[in-house]
């Protein structure tokens, strides 16, 4: 039995139904953030999009030809050998819920690992964007995609997640990434209840703040549940106070595609501005889990 293939039947199905759906999601997000922007831009959209798309091309190739086939192949091995959930015989709704929760927790915990020094070398390419919109959700280094294979593929394999469920979750993962990176202003009456359950544009905007304690929050991809359980949820920072980026990388002119692609081999920089100051702000008086404007 052949487990690893970039053209497996499951991946071909994913290409047929998930790709068009994600294109529709991206188009909707683009329109919404254009008509109802959340934060004022600091850089021209065309400048950033050219760079972000340039970085995203090898990343998307790594996703489709590396990460997805590896994750599918590894979970097919688990199904063949009946590891984890394959042995338990749980009712379908219970098993499906367990698989989805596993996958979302894997995404949350992997995101936290990306902020550790070794993997931050790759992930800082994403965080150094000086504004945040749909294109930021594509600005991931290809090395980050490939580095995620052992964790994002290995944990679901060991726990017995089915390949089809993994790919369905991956489509939701990508759609939510586009949504919460967007610069879309939703009414607080809408986003407040949403943020109680999932990561929203305001929540993820705080994660991209130059204030370190804010960057170390809101690691979820789909559900905000894991941030609540691990006490990493922070919703109480007004968006007009959020400065997007990493303090050591304020120069937009230096953020060429070539520089971003080679950034992982550069030394790690301290979380300070060029003048040595550390971005900070007084702690808000509102509760951490209370979404503000």
C-alpha cells in the first residue's frame, strides 16, 4: 500500500472542493476588509501585497507538495496499523468531535512552539509585517511549513485521526487563518460573541502587537478554547492602540522578498526598537476576556 503521494485520491478531492471554497473565502475577506477596515494602514497595500505574495508562493508549494501529503500519509499509516482512535470503536459523532478537538489543539500548541527561539527564526517572517490583512495570512516561510510536518502530522498519526477528517479540518484551518488575519471591522455586537468561541480579527490583531506580552497571547487558530484553558487569551486591548509588527524590524524598505526568504539564517534580535526601548503600554483595567473596540 502506498501511503505518501502528492496525487492521492484524498488530495485530489481536497483540490477539487477545498481550493475553490478557499478562493471564495479569500475574495469575501478582501472585499470586507476593503469596505470596513479595522485598523488604519501604515504602508501602501500594493507594496505589502507584492512582498507577501512573493513569500507565499514557495510556502504554498511547500504546503501542497510537502505538508499535506505528509500529514495524509502519516494518518493513513495510523489507519492501516489501527493506532489510537482507530482501536476504540467510539460512536461516529463522538469520534469526529474528538478528532477535530485534537487537530485544533495541535494547531494551538504548534503555534506556541513557533514562538520558541528555534522556530521563531521562521515564524518572525510572518510577524514582521508592518500591517495586517488577508495577505499576512499567506506570509509564512516555506521552512515553517516543512518544519511543522513531524508535529502536525506525527501527533494526529499517533492519536489515530482519520486522513479525511484531517483534510476537512485543514480547509477550516485555512479559512479561519484568512478570516482572523483580515483587517475587517465587525460590529462589537457580532465579534464579541464570536470571540467567546473562536479567534477573530481583533483577537489576532492583538497577537501581532509589538508589545511582547500581547504577542504571547491568542495563539488559537479556530477555537479560543485553548487560550482560555491555558490563560493566554487577551481581548481587552483597543485596536487603535495596537501597533503591528516586531520592534527590531521597523524598516519597510528592508523587507524585500529576498530578505524575508533568507531571514531564518539571520541572528535572532532582542525584542527592542533600534534605540533600545521596549514597546509597552499600561495594563488595561477591563477583564482579559472582554473584547473592546
